[in-house]
C-alpha cells in the first residue's frame, strides 16, 4: 500500500500503527462443484444453467483488482490510498483496517468506507472516491506450454481461450479435470466435452485461477 506524501503527521502515525498490527483472515474453505463445465459458477458454489449471475458481472470488484481510494476532507490535504484486493476479497485502509470489497460495485464500496469513517468518529463528512486501476488479471498454472502465471483479463475470455493464451496443453495435461477457482467457489471442468461442443465453454472472470493438473496415465 502506498500513501500520498501530503498526508498529515497524525494520519501517518495511525497508518504505521495499524500496519504493524494488521492480520489477514483465515483461508476460506473451498466448495467443489462437480460437473462437466456446462454453466457459470454460481454463488452457492454449484453450476447454473445461464442467465444473469452476480458472480459473473464485470463491474463488480474481484480479488486481484488494483484499487485507488481518494479521500477528501475539508481543510485536510487529499489522501490517496492504493491497494490490491487480496485472495480473501479484502482491502486495507489506515485506521479502519480490512474492508471486504469483493462482489461490490465501486459506488457501494465508496458508501461503505464513508459510513465507517463517520460511524467510528474519524471524520464528519468525508468524500470518498474508489477507482479501479486499468489492468485486471486472471491466473493460470499447471500443464500448459507457456509459463502461465498472471495474464491480463479482457472481456469475453473463455476457459479454452485462456488456455490458448497460455500456450495450450502439454502432452500430459489432464483435460478432463481442469480446475477453475473463483473466490471460495471451485469448479472441475471436463474440457474434452468443450472441445466437442464449444457452446459448453465457460467465461473467465477477473481474479479467476485456472489450474491444469497432470495426467498420470494415458
């Protein structure tokens, strides 16, 4: 996290004090959704058969998103806080601590931050602006020909397209058990079915983690 150098000394002291005591939440258990990859990952961790789903909206904040939070208070120099949404869906702010951001719009997160500042008595009327940084990412690893890792997300990327971006399969890739993790939801996808019927392909979202396991037998 980086802070605007124009922050007042009391603010900086609070930032240092909080950072020293900050601790992350324990890992959330993963829910496994069985199936052949015929739909989107639903909120409950199971597949859905299409339609609008809150977990697939591109305007929602996701793990891995970079965020700039601009805080403006009368007679106080403007403060900019930069952070990235962690794997648990949180961002960290001075004085406040961890705030759950995943699944919210920027407008909702602005409202939540403002209310916390007021309720905790830090400021009477702060103006809060939340800005998503330009690049959003997804992640891929395992039996792929390229090095994988973090790849830039663009709208409309599907699972098969993501694998192609990572150099396609190795000879030992287990295409029947490709794992897509989205937050605390996990889906095991049989990509051999998608190869036969591309309409079964699923759309990848920012922050998704794709793992192609190794096939031990031919």
